[in-house]
C-alpha cells in the first residue's frame, strides 16, 4: 500500500465510530419506514428484533474500533505522535458514537414501531 | 544556540541571490486596472468574496428592518402582503445562501493559505470561479426583488405552495435555479478547501498541529459535500415538476410534498452547523491570542467538530415533528438531537476553560466572543427545548422558533464573524479597525439583538405565528412587536458602525499590513506579501510564533523552504496529509479569463432557463463549456521543470500522479459529491414507494422493460469499465500507442450504448415521466446517469485531444487518471441504478 493510501486508511479509521453511528441511524430509520409502509404494515412487528440485532452489531463494531484505537495509542513509543493523536480521535469519537447509538434504544422500547401520534 | 548556528540549521542560507525577491513579486503581481477581474490569488479573491458576502448581509438586514417596521404596530399597511412574503423569503434566502455559507467559505479562501503557510490554495482558478459564479448568480437573484420576480414561498420553499399550481410565474424558478447555481459554487469552494487543508499544509505541520480553524473548514467542507447534493436534487425535482409536470410532489400521482421537506432539511439542518462550525473555529483561534494561552483541550475540540459534523446529519426530521411521521421516527431524531448537544458542550466548556487559564484582554474581538458565548448558549438551550417533541408541537411555526434560530445563527455565526473582522483586519489592512468604534458597535449589537429577539420568545409563546404580514390589535402582540422593532433598529445601528469603521480604516495592503498587533501565535501573522510568505516555514507546534520568536524574521529573509520561484511560475509545496512531509511542488496557474467567462456564461445559462429561454440557455451552456475546456487545457503542465531544489538539500518533483497528486484528491471529493447526489435519489425513490406503492408496476406489468435489456445494458457498462482499465494499462506501457485512443473510443461507445438502451427500453413500454411518481423517478435515474455520461463524453474527447496534441503520455497522465476515476464511478452508479429500476419493482410487485 502506498503512503497516500495508508494516510487515507488512517483518516477513515479515525472517523469509523461516527460512520457506524450514521449507518445504524440511517438503516434503523430506513428499516422502520420500509417495514411500516402501507403494504407491509403487518411486518412492523419485525422491526424490534431487527433493530436490537442491528444495535448489537453497531455496539460490537464500536467496541472493536475503541479496542483498535487503544492498541494504536498503546504502541505510542514505537510510532509517531500522529498515531497517538489519531488513536485519541478514534477512541473519543467511538465513545461519543456509542452514546448516539444507545440513545436511540430508549424510544424503540417505549414506542410502537408504526403508529402515529397525529392523523 | 548562537544566531549563526541557528541560521546554519535552516534550509536556505542568506543573503538570498539578487533578483529572487523581484522574480517572486513579478510572478505574483496582482493584475491591475480592469484586469482585476482575472485575479486568482487567494488574498484578492478572498477579500472580494468577504466584501460581496457582507454586501448581501447588509441588503438582507435592510429587508429585516422593513419587516420589523411593518410589524411594529398592529394592522399596519406599510407593506402589502405579497411584498412582505417576498421580503421574508428573500431575507432568509439571502442570509442563508448568499451570506452565511459564502462568508465562511470566503474566510477559508482568505485565511487558510496564510494559516497553512501555502502560497495559495491548490486550485486558484476554481476559487475564483466559485466567487464569480456566486457574485453573478447572487446579484441576479437579489435584483429579482426589484422586478417583482422574487420568490415568496419562504426560504425553505415548501411545495405544494411553490408548485406551478399555487406559485405560477417565474418567481419560484428564480429561487430554484438561482440557489441551485450558487450551491454549485459552494461545492467548488468545498473541494478546494478539502484539498487545500490536507495537502498544502506547511512542512512539518502535522494533523495534530493544524490550526483549529483549518479543522473546522475541513469539517465544513465535508459537510457541504454530503449535505448540498440533497438540496441540489430537491431543486431539480421541483423544477422538473414545475417545468414538465413530473409529479414528485403531487399526491394524486404518487408524489408527496413531504419528500421536499426530507431533502430540504437533510441539507438544511447540517447547514446550521455548516455555518456554525467555521465560526466556532474562529473563536478557537481568537481566544488563545486574547488570553495569551494555548487552547485548552485541542484534541477534544477536534473530536467535537468531527462528531458535530456527523451527528448533524441525524437531525433533519426535528424540523418535521408536526408532519405526522410515525412516533418512533420522531424518537430517533429526538435522540440524535440530544446527542449533538454533547460535542457542542465540549467546545463551550473548552472555551470557558481557555478563558479561565489566562487573563482575557478585553479588546473588541473578545467582546464579540463573550457576546457569542452568551447568545449562542441561550440559543442552544432553546434548541434542547424544541428537540423535545411535545414542546415543539406547541411552538412550531411561532415566533419562539424565530427567536431560537436567530439566537443560534446570529449568536453562533454573526458575532464570531464580527470578532474575526476586528481580529484579522490588521493582517490585511495597513491599519487596524478602531477599538472605540468596535466597542460601541458591540454594545449596540448585543443590546439591540437581545431586545429584538429575546422578546420574540414571549411573542411566540403568546401564540404569534411566523410569516404573518400583520395582526389585529386585540391579540395583544403590539407592545412586544414594538420592542422587537426598537431592538432591531439598535442592532442595525451597531452593524452600521462596523461598516463605517471598515470604510474608514480598512485599507488593503498586500505587503505592509498593520501586522501582528495581538501577539498571536499562528502562521497567518507571519509577514505576508502578494506571494504570501517569502519562504515556507517548517512548523513544529500549534503556536509556532510563540515557540520561535525569530520565525517571522527568518521566514521573511527567505531562510526556509522555497524562497524563490524555481519553476519560474506560481507554485507551492504539496505535503503528505498526516505527517506533512514535502512531496512535490505544484505549479499553479496565474490570472486568466476563461474561469471568469465560465462563471458568467453558466450564470446566464441558468438565468435563461429560469425565464424559459431554452435556446438561449443552450447557447450560453455551450459557451460556458467551451470556456471550461479552454481553462482546463492550460492545466496539467507536466513534469518538465522538475525536480527543483526548495532548500536544505530537498529536491522535489513538480508533478505527481495517482493518489499522491492533489488533483486525484479533488476528483475523489467530486465523486463523493456525485455519490451523495445519487444516494439522495435512492432515498427519494424508496421514500415515494413507501408513500404510494400502488403506482409501482407489478411483475407482470408491461411498464417494465424486459430483464434482458437491463442485462445487456449492464454488460455494456462492465465492458466500458474494463476497456478504460485496459486503456490505462496501455498508456502506462506505451504512452504514444495508437491503441489507446481506439480503446477509449470503444469504452465511450459502450457507455453511451448502455444509457441509450436503458432510455429506449423505458420509452418502448409507453411509460412517460409525467404519469406518476414511479415514472418520473425512473426517468430521473436515467437522467442522473445521462449527466455523467455526457460529462464523460466531453472528458474522453478532451483526453483524446490532449493525447493527439502530445500533452498526454505515460508520465503526464493526470487528465486521463481523473477521467478513469469518474468512469469507474459512473459504471458503479449505473449498475446500482439498473438493479434499482429493474429489480426493485419485480421484488416488491
């Protein structure tokens, strides 16, 4: 891998946490909307198990990203200070993203998947 | 270390050879007289940009005063209802699209090269094009108000109010095409900023030492790349509906007005952060200087910026809490709305800690920052209130919301911007702005703003809806509105004082600015000239001017890298994105006309389309295209002048290909824009299916072309991509092989064949785009693919032209490599499109 490609990979790893959050958020919203669409109204009940599964996958990914970041940070003495900086970003962003992912859990357990407050 | 020893360790010895400085001055001399239009240097373009944005700001402010005059007393007839509607639409649109985004982009163009110690941003003509496109497009849009042609549907232009049925005439088209055009300018600027920040940092300036403003501009540009395509698609959909009856938003034909709201707010909410983050970056630059201490929690601020950038894309539905979406959807977005307050809070606490770490110098910039902290925090608190669904239902579309977003936008963006004006003026002007006028201006603006807008919270809670041109006295809103109007006048007086100060004291001087009067530590305060710094420093640390007091003198004496112009033309050093190791010297173009013509003709093309002069629009479109081709023909100068010595024994090439090339990065960013546009399309397709699945054909329907046609089309796409890969290989093996143009030609035939088969197949079924939302989306998919195919056809012809002109070979091949990147992307997009158009109806039908 060329040096430029390595740089790109390093930058992408740093933002992996929020990318997982966005994927989880986007897919949850899309799955809920598609499952609750009129022809599949009866499939709305399938949303909760799907969502829990997706959340577990997202959490596992965030834990893996955090572990990767911590390992990078731990190898500080062998690598440059940029590795440490990027590891810091990776871990902190993954932790913030974990908050974002888990925050969406609350409403899922409290609200039915397809009903509307209005109309 | 002695003076002499230290000098010996710097890359270049002094005194510098005679004539070196004069050569730099000659090469970078700004064009004089009427040729100022051809300028491309970031300082000149940046100042034009800031000046234009401030002019639009003043104009929109005057519109606000007209509205406040109208609302000052009940039952007022100062403005008619229609004019009031036009004025509030123009006020919001100009503030958001012609002031807020452009002014921060302008600040980026102006400040980034200086902060990064680059001679210029890597694509100077692209910046200049972005400016002229914005200037011409924005001016035409603004003038529409004087001809009764201004839109009146509010700055977010919701259909069906803005459909041709309820908004006949050209007014809405001015918004749709005008704003669409200005967004193109914003994207052009964003590409420049991403590549500029990551690739033209000073040698040694690692990512962890990047000025926070550069970080914010990087996140800002990234957000533009993903957010703006959504509104570009939305404007395309509404214009297609208005002009040709494609029913994306017409419920009777399977459309849905809420699709507009989704697309608009997918752009519109991140837009708030797009505006706020660079302003936060300005605060993070100014505060350490005013306190005399480094910024507290630099790493956490970077984390907060990136997290805010991401989370802001999960908030769009909180503008749609009252639209009847499923409760759980609202729950997701309310959760994300809460999550985004965390990174915002991190920044606010870091600023407070920075202030606490030293002694704040209470100069005008500090005052504006304190005002920002107070106002923005209040706006953030009301933001948390409206993020709660039940509360939002109560205050939706009332003056409470007007108060909330003005607290966020004026507090979060205008106050930091005015701090920035006072702070950075001495870097570009021969004298600083007046402290006395600045303090008065701040006091008037702070008091006026709070009087005007705090009152609006109450007006809203008492039930006054926004966007009403008058109200009866019996409702009791008169006194509060009068107070808001008085506050508005005080606020405007403060702004007028700043303008007076600028006129009185701001005198552009490229070589003898007032200089570092604040004792700041960052590179934009190095001695600057028309060619930026005399030499490009090696940077260690976040406040290099604090760490090395001799740095300004050493840089100005030419002791660091690139003290001359070894290629005999404009150039700067390209460094690696993380460690900032010098990689090559990029040769940059100087002043020219083609990018100006390209901007003007493109603007005229859009204007002609707006007033339905299609033939004239085509002529201007062709002229714009010709200008772009002539502009690009002069780029890609090749490796002939390298390698060059930049000092300290470092010899760099003057050309790079592949992922090392800065233009490769620009193309990748452009592909991200294209993919964001296509993702918005995929979202629209699936969304409208959930709304009206009955207009989608079932498996047996004759509205679906045979699957064999789709497979044939897909085969042609794959063949075309393979041929481009073979062409690349052939060019590498033999740069003059005549097989190369043959392969590229065949690839082009395959590509055009693929889209032709797709469109003919759809037409053959009898499907017409105005029948239903399904039909419209089917043809829109082909249209989006067709746009890329047209672009690639032109690019392929351009590549072949350069090949036959001897300007493309095994080494000098950036033009082809970039075309190939877009080619493979287009094939990927085409395959996804075929799966969607042919597979999805069969799957769900």
